């Protein structure tokens, strides 16, 4: 059954985790190359040992941050003005919750990268895989969910636009049957409108939810500024692990 959930909570000025990035997506990928293959400019200490490379669905090498263990994997995809660093703290927390997590450092071929990341997690022991992405990463997660076989267990899109750089989440979501969670801020312009459109198109999802939160935060910033939403997202993931 499809459900709509509207959250009117006030913004919280300080988040529990540093999950955020600034601003919305544009038509170009502003993340640029990672400073180094080893630390992405943000990994420290033991984290650097979790810097990995894997092959995307087209055979190209992709870098990422893999952490945790367990039978359920989570692929995290970042927004255009960030890199893998925007998901490291979230990946570590999900790992503490018992997930095997791979945050992808995108080079601009998002859907094949996510397909490759799913394969990597399955090769490493994941029996179920969940997808979650911020902004363009949300669009990519929905588009990839239509292609990954066997299908992923659930998808979360944070401020994901319906269309981005040739990726069409509007076409993809119409055919998705797995649970989908769409999150957007009510004052985030077209991204909020796109979330509502995607909600209308998600007719086949057996457990689709739209969460519209207060304020104008975008992508990871929603989770940073509103910890209650991060808690809600984690509860959604836990239902399908």
C-alpha cells in the first residue's frame, strides 16, 4: 500500500552526524576527481584501509569506501557537488548497525557504478542490497534499481530529481515493485516537485512512501539538519534488511 507522510518538524541546527553537502545539483558534475585514491581527502586512520576499488557494469574501475559486515548491503551514492566523503559518517553508522556498506565515489557514470557496487557487495557476502542516494545519487539509485538483477530489496532517494544527465527516474520508478522512500524538503523548489511527481508514478511499489520535510535543505543536508529524518530513513532500511 502506498503511503504519504508529511513532516512539519522544525530544522535542527546541529546534526548528530556530518552527513551533508551544500547546494543542489546542476547540469555538470561538480565533485571533480578525488584528491587521492587512498583517502578521498577525508579518510583518517583506520578508515583509509576501507578505501577500495571495484569494476562498474561496463568494466571501468571505480573507487569507494566499504565498511561493515553482515548479510545486508547498502550502496550509497552522493550528490553532484560532493564526493564519497559526504557519506562516510553515514556509512560508518550503518556499519555499526550491522550493514555491509559501500559508498561510491562517482566518476559520472552513476548507474553502471551502482550496478557494480551491488555486485561487489554480493561477492563480499551480502544476500540483500539496499540503495540510497542524495540528489543525482537518488536519481541514479532509482534508475539502477530498474536494472539490477536479482532486484535490490529497497531504495531511498533524498531530493532526487526526476531527470538528470540522461538518467530517467520517472520512467524507472513506474516499474519498480520493491519498497521506495522519497524524501525532499518542501522549500527545495523543483526537487520537492519532482519528489511529488515520482510519488504519483510509483504505482507498482508495494510499500512506497513520500516524506516532505520542512525547510529547504537538499540531499544529505536534510539528514544533517534534521536527525529525526535520518532516524526515519534508518527505520525504513531496517524493515527490508
